[in-house]
């Protein structure tokens, strides 16, 4: 059995390891990983962005007041003039609005003249990542940055007088924004930084180190705020002078759409975020100098292997209930640990694949363990079924109460049986026939005893001792004992006939039964114990059996009192027993009156 278990452990877990690493390599649980990452972001978000970030929103109120978009470009002139007054001048003003096509020439020229007056204005460009056939139209330059040959820039008269930044959104395969390119190169290798990065540079924030942290100049966005968390001022309110100018002094101003239906995308923290706030979150991260990193794949692989080994160890080392608790505790520790690390160190550690490895390994091994334990119980049940009734064995297996070790006082019915005439008969038989006869006799005795919920205590040569009401309670145990004796004597009629015809010898059985309190349990030495009953009442049952004649069943007065309503008896008088000072009154079973279903 152990060798077979070992084979299942070795080969089965080898397959589990292979499966876990296949799942890991092919990112089968990538969706769950991303969900856990987003959970960490949402739970750790402060919802208190940097106070120097201001969003001037083109919202519903502004569209209603100024008309549908696009507006005449001269509308931006008074806004820029007001923002760049001495008392209100921001560090940077970034348009999250494309100015890539010409409009009214007079308006464009007027706006260009205004733009040329100020050095703190950023206008966006856009890298065309895919060509007309939806194929990737980018590569990676020598510095590792994304390189795009096809760009959409502001019209020349605007581009010549403003700072440049890209507003490309970096979408993961599920269409969610979790990261962004801080730098994208043009076809000739000229870097164009992201809008937030450019704004931070204009504020002399040391952000260049961010470019060296990722091979492709990417950043995982540390979303600390949702759309409603940023300071938002309607475009029309600024235009009409309703906002004190000093609000913008030495701050970072983003101008973009906040109206419903304009420029939205799904982010890691918000299902539908106005993308101007995505830029605001990146800027907030750069100003706060925070960084989120992913633990290397090697770490995940090592953790997966560690979880497999750990699950193997505690599944086979501890009982199933304890292993379940350890499994749940380990899973909880993984989740809590990764959240703690993310919150305090900005490091996201993949725990989904280790959890899958832990679960698969535990479920496989606990299933194998349960299977072999069930087989072992079945084996034990089968073996004990030779001594106890199958129903009794199953009840012991189901019972939450352990069989008492040592001895306990309990009322039992004890049956002693002796085969008479066996010595004479064995002289006429070959050795193998003697064994066959004994097996046949004991099979009859065992079958009848087990059918009536008896426990075979022992066979002694051609005699037997059978207990009723142990190790588990048996209702009407006295009835069961007498019923067993009656059934054996009925079965012996055919046995006697066959023996007499074959060997010309006479064979009979004498049975004695007594009911009383005895000591029953595991009795013996440290090295050898037997489950048996001892005490004076056991000796009385043996003495009663010795007083029987051929094919006779004698019971004590105690057994008679408990079973007289079910069997016909004939009093045979009082007999003196060895070791007794008072005679014992005995009754012979002569027939059966009625049967109890419990013994059928």
C-alpha cells in the first residue's frame, strides 16, 4: 500500500508541477492577476492628489455656455492671457486637446501669436501606433524606447511656438490603462515625452530617473485619485473671470474634456475615466516621486515551487482538518502579505499563480490521501468484519466516540459454545478434512453470531466465546445472544446429518449464555492486547456451557428474565457452579415465540 501511495505522490505531483508551470508560462490567470492588482490600487489610493494640479474642464456647463465643440480658436486667447498674468502664472499649461488640423486662418494666426508670447504651454502630438491595416507600426529604438515613424502633430504655426508632448494611451490586451509610455521616439530617434512627464520637467522635478527603470521607458501608473478627487474648474468659469487668478499661481494646469461622452477610457481604478485625469494621475505620481514595480517572473516561479512543496509537506504531515486550516492560513498569508508589500513598498507580487499552485497541489494530495484512507478503512472494516457484524463495524467507523482503551464496566450477554464429539470424529478424518470441518463449523457459528450483532471474542480449539453489547451498544443483547444459540442449533441439524452419513459419527454443540456486568475493553500487556471481557459473570457463562448436554442451550436466570417473552423455556433446576456458594438456576431453550426485527 505504501509503495503504491508513493507512486501516486511522485508521478501525480510531477504532473501537478508541470501543469502549474504551463499555466504560469501561458498566463492563463492573467485576468485574475490584473484584478488583484487593481484591488490593491483601489484599496491603497489616497484620493488626495497633489494640491498643485488643476484641471480646467470642458464640461457640460462650458459647452452649453460656449456652444458645441470645436470652438473658434480665438476663444483660448483670453484664457491664456488671464492664466499668464503675473499673479496667476502657472508652471505649465498643457492642452489635452488636439490641434492637428487648420481652422479659420485668422483665428489660427491670432492664437499662434498668443502662444508665442508664453513659454509654459504644451500642445500634444500623437504617435500612430497602428497602420491602416491595424498592424503595429512601431519598433524599439537603440535606447529601448518605443519608436514610431508616423506622427500626428499640431499644425506648424502652433508646433513652432509651443512645447511638445505625446498623449498616447498605453492599453493592455484587455483595453485597460494601467501603464503609460513616458517617452516615445520619432523615426529619427528624437524623444517626445508624455504630457505629464513634460509638465514635471518644466517644474524642475527630477523625473529623468524614471526613464531608466524600465527598458521601454514605461511606467505603471500609481492611480491615487479618481476623476472627482482633482481640483476641477469649468472652462467657462475661468474665461468669465469667475475664478480668483491666484488659484493657478505656480501650479500645473491641464485643459481637457470632462463632459460626458468625450475622451474617456477604462483605467485600473475607474471604469470610465476622463483621460485628462489619467494624465493628472501620472503627473501626481511624478510630483510625489512614487513608483510601482512588478516582482520578477523568477520570483513568481520560485514562489510557485515553494507553495507546491509546502502543500505536499503539510498535507501528508498533518491530519486532514489541520491541513485544511494550514491551507487556508497559507492562502490568507499570501494575500495579506502581497497587499502589505504593495502598500508599503510599491511592489506588486504575483500571488495568483502561487495560490493556484498551492490549491492544485493541496486538492490533489488531499484527494489521494482521502482515497487511500478510505481504502484503508475499507480494509480494516473487512478484516474486523470477520469478528464483528458489518453493521457494527460501520457504526464504529461512523461514530465520533472512540472505543474506550482499557476496561469499562458494562452489562453484556456472554455466549460460550463447545463442539462435542469432535475428538472422536477427528480420529476418522485426514488432517486436511479436520481443518475443513472446523472451518465449516466456525463459518456457521460466525455467520449466525454476526447476523445477530455479536462480537467474536475468540475461538479456543473447538470452542468459542461470543460477546453481545460490546464494543458498541446493542439493544436487546440478551435476545440476540439466545437467538444466535437457537440459530446455531437449527443449523447443526444438517451438519449432524451429513457427518453421520459420511463418517458414522455423532457431533453436537452445547451452548451456555449468561447476562451480567463485566469488565470489557483492551486488556493485556504493553506489547499485546486483546479486546475481551473478564469477570465473574464471564466465568458463570463458561460454567453454564459445561453443564449442557448434547445440542442443548442453557441460559441463566438473568438471561431468562430478559428473553422469556421471545423464547420457550424449560427449567432444568439449579446447578452448583465452581467458585459459587449459591446454586444457579438454569433454563433450557426449547423454541422461539416471536422475533425482533433488530436481530434479523
